[in-house]
């Protein structure tokens, strides 16, 4: 059997294993080691298992060890920890509170404030799920208390949570950068405008929805003085400073994204301790509670690296690029095809799984079209974000439903998300049609 | 004992995060004010990444925190899902076993040859390999424990206990 056929069969085996609920890491890792063994065992035409075992072990170790033994990837545990520390240090609540007091009297204002709060949280944490989970605890109960329609109270947070992947820092951008060997700093900067565009789009959805059905978001009777508004804005300074530290530092060339992550984590922890919201002896247990997530993410990535080695061995990517060349597909048609593939995958798979599974095959094809990898990364992350709120497996929806402990049905959240999904498609079309939205800031970078 | 071990491994990972964070910050400060970074800081951060990432694998496994797709499996009969869980564990064990043997070979090779990084302090390569092997051993043990629970569930028809998640992050 030729290696390309083994490559196709391996992909099919992974799909079958994933469909029967084998964890992503096990499925891709297991198929990769077996297939690599088969390729080497029959490489010379005769069965030579001893040599194949040695090569398979060596490839498996090098691929997984090198992925973990990586300076740039230390950003992921740092940014995941930062999200948790920011919540404990009260920074997250302040972001939301600052937006809430300014917008509370506007119909749908608390929903808009929640979206703005999600945007703010996204600017200091790199995970959409963490964003939906944290903001779901803070914003949704408040909206339900104010008699907001549960569809709006939940969907605004579930959709807002997706900003965590697009607004830098972003775990997805980091993984994309590592797998495509693109600049993570440039990817972070590229995500700013699309993130703001998405945020404004979501706010617009709330405005239009509330204008059409005012009963879904009764205006609050809470009196908020100008003094309270100004004080709330001033109190949110740590979030502003953290964002400036991360983005300003990277943009200004003062430090790398990894250094920004470390400085931001140290600052947030120090602030939490100074405010007596975090005790020094609580720091390690607090960070330890975020470690399992980091471990699970990395194990998927490490197994994916072994799978990448398999794809390279089989020559599957070159085969696909050749087929694409023969098909003579126009670039716009290719992008539409990519969007459809990712939207469908997003309905069933988690974003990191999709990314590590598809990038090894996708990137050579993208490069064959001479497309900008930074722009493509933004498009991919936006597509993966959409997957977080599409049924049947919208992770943000399930996380939010879990946080609300059954107070709102999952079906209700999905029903509320329809309008936000339509806006996502509009934003996606803009990002595809106008690459400058993504490439403008990175090109201005020092 | 299990809980203690899980907490201990996660805590070591957390300490590693703190150390790598401090190391990176020290490097920035040193570069800014002393015009030179902390020697070998990049390498040390890489070395700290091994316990940071791999030690929590055991608790991720015990908490069944590895991401899987439930959509199709929810339509399978319960009995089938029990055996799928066993099969998943076996696939996981295959991956873990490969990493363990591969890691062990690397550790022995690096230890006996005295291989060193081309760095300021000529740091040896074997400690990170040793941590890698240790972490994978804990991972294998946890995976074996989960597999045993799933196998028992498949044989008896009584679902395996679902561990409480300790974090949404």
C-alpha cells in the first residue's frame, strides 16, 4: 500500500474514532503511531518491525517533546492562568461594571454591557470558554434579575464569549502560529480590528432586537449618577493597563507576546494580593486549578504533532495540493470551500481539535494560492468562533448552561443565538472580502 | 491518596508556571536595565514547560477532561458506550505506552551519553527527559485506573463514577 493511501485511510480512521467518542488526543495520537509503524515496517517491501518500532518511537518522542519543550507556547498556561487570576482579583467584574453603569438605562444596555465586558475580558484572557464561563457567572444572572428575556440574557454572553478567541491574547492564535510557523505577535495584532468588528456587530444585534421587541429588555430603573459612572470607569484601570501592557508592549516592540503574558500575570496576581482578594498561600492552589485544562489542550496538540509527522511522511498534503491544482479552483471558491468545511466541523468538534487536525492539510493548499497566512488565521479563528455557538455542539452554550445550573434550557440559548450567528456570517464575509481589516495593524507594526 | 497525588502534581505544575513567569519577567527587567538577559532563561523556561504541561495530564485524565465528541455517541445504546469507553482507554494507553517507552529510551540515551544543551551553563538534557518519563508514568497509572473503572462499568452495566470538575478554565 502506498503512503498516500495510508494517509487517506488514517484520516478516515481518525474520523471514525472521533465519531464514536474516542477523545481527540487519543484518536489522532493512536492512529498516528500505528500508521507511522505500518509505513516504516513495510517501507522496503518486506516486513521489518524492529526498525519500524525504533523509528516510530523516535518520531513520537521528538514530535511531542519538542511541542511541549517550547518557549513560545509558555504563553498558553500564562494566559489561561491570567484569565483565572483576573477573575479572582476582581478585574473582570470591574470591566463589566464599568460598561454596565454607563449603559444600564439604555434598552438592552446590560446585554450590550455584557458583550463589552466579554470584549474586555477577552483582552486579558485567551480562551473563549473561560470568557463565556466567567461572564456567564457575572452578567447573565444580572440580566435575568432585570427581567431580560432569557434568550437575550444568555445568547449575548454565549456570543460575546467567542470574542475570547479573536481579541488578543488568544490560545487559538498561539496554536495557529505554532502550527503554521507564523508570527504570534502579528496574529494577535491582526485579531484586534476583527474582534472589535465582531463586538460592535453583536451590540448592533442587541440594539436591533430590542428595538423590534422592547419587552425582551426592560429598561432598568436603577439610578446611576454621573459620579458613579466616572468612578466605575476609573475603577476599571487595571483591565485597561493589562490590555495596554499586552498589546502596547507587543505593538511597540518593547517585549514579545510571551513576555507580555508573564508581565500581565505577575501584575494581576500582585494586584489581587494588594487588594486582599487573593492570599499569597492561595496562589498555587488557584493556579493548580487551571492546570488540567492546560494539560488537556497540550496533549491534543502534542498528539497532533505526531499526526503532522504522519501527514508529512505520507505526502498527503502534496497530493491534495496537486488535486487542487488540477481542479483549477478559483481562490474565492477555495475560501468558500474552506469556510463550509470549518463551519460543518465546528458543529461537532472543538476549535483546538479542528485546528490541529486540519491545518497540516490546509496550510500547504493555502500557500499554493499564495494567500496571506496571517489573514487566513483570522478567518479560521472567526470560523472556529462561530462553531462555538452553533448547534448541536456549541461549547460556549453548554458551558453557559452549566454555569447557570439549568436555569435556562440549552434550546433557549440556541434560539437566542440565531441573530448573533447571522451577524457572524456578515462579519465573516467582511473579513474575507476585505483582508485589510486583519492585515492593517500588523503591517503598521514596528 | 489519589486526590493527594493529583493535587500534588497539579501544584508542581502551578509552581513551574510561577517560576517560568518570574524567569521571563526577570529576563525583561535584566534586559531593560542591565543590557543583558538572564543567562539560559529561554532554555530554563522550555525545561519548566515539561512539568507545567505534562504533570497535570494525570488529573486531566482522572477528571475525564480530555475533549471528545458526544454528538453521535449519545445515540448509541448505553451498553455500547460502556465498551466504547473501554476502547478509548485502550487507544489512550497505546499512545501513552509509546510515549513512555520512547521517553525512557531518550532518557537512558541522554543520561549515558551525558548529552548537554549548547547553552551558557552547559545544562544536561536528561532532567527534562526524566520529568517527561515521570509525568507519563503518572498519566499511564491514571489512565489504567480510569480504564479499570470503565471495564467494570462495561461488565456490570453500572456507570463509572463521574468525577467533579474543579475548573471551568
